[in-house]
């Protein structure tokens, strides 16, 4: 039996300590907020992560808001996993018809990291009880980056950052990069024809304010993609037009 110290903390193993010591002090991170309603001024969760990442000395290479739309989410992930070592995604992890983030993330994973979701739900249970089962927070490797998908509420994001990611993000980056990663998942890439709007999937940068909206938000338009997940039928498009 392993005895814990009086304060109940579990000491790191020697190998874990070595890996953390070798971890980069600054990591290239992208932040994606999945929401139909949030804008830069109201995106508290994205802003919180942006502030915390900069305060910890990391590089925020991009910050985007995309709608609860499978094609938009996938396009943002494909683009940003080329630019960042870690991608943090907030929103769309529940079980309603609008919540499509998790299946999109899972379709791109080359190596799942189930421990993140397990830890997050354990921590959430202490705060919200059995309602923690509705969170499908997940994580894993996509191309050469680690993607962490968490609920969109500020409290949930604070829990994920302060109790899991803050002290491990450098360690994650080290593990992702030290032996290289497979770059394909067997999932065909999204073409411009698939989006129905010519949505860009390449480099995504930050404006001087540190914020980059999705191409649809920049143009003030909405994509008309077919074959999407969740509430993405023509009836839903007509409903939004009322």
C-alpha cells in the first residue's frame, strides 16, 4: 500500500518530475469558443483562458469563436492544430441536440486521453453532484497537437484550468513533441465545397486585440453546409431566419 503524505497529496514519480523539468516554459496555445450567442465582449470563458495563458507565460497564437456547427468546429480544429501545440475548446460538450463538439473532436483523434474527462468529471462531481455525468469533456491528440474539450461555463473552464491544465500544459507539450506524432486520422479533410461557404482552413492569426472571429462571423454570414450534426437542417436555418 502506498502511503500518502499527511496533507493527502500524491508525490510525482521520478520520471514525471524529469518530464516536467524538461517541459517548455512557454507553449503555443489556441483557444476556441463554441457558441451560437457569444461574441468577443461576452465570451467570458475564452477571455479567462486567454488571460491565464498569457499570465503563465504561454503564447496564445489564435482565439476564435465558432457556432455550434460540426463543419465550423472541425475546420477550426484542423486549422489550429497546425498552428498550436495545445488547443483548448470550450462549449458544446453536453447532451442536447446543439452539442456537437465532442463527436467532432473524437472523429479527429489519433490518440485519446480519457484521463482528462475522467478527472474533470471527478472534480465537477464535488461541485455539482450527479449533474457532472452530463459533461462529456474529452481530450486527445489531433495531428501534432493536444486538444482539450471542456464545457463552456466560466466555472467549468476555471475548474479545468486551475485544477488540471495549469500545472500540466507544459508537460503535455513535452510529451506530444518528444517522439513526434502521426499526422493522419483516416478522416477525409474538409474541402471548401463541403462547407458551402468557402470557409478557410489554413492559418488563423490574432488581431491586435488577441481575438479572431470565424470567417462566417467576420463576413456576417452563416454557412449553408449539408450533412451536419445536431441542429443543422434546412428547417433550423429557416428558424434562425425568423
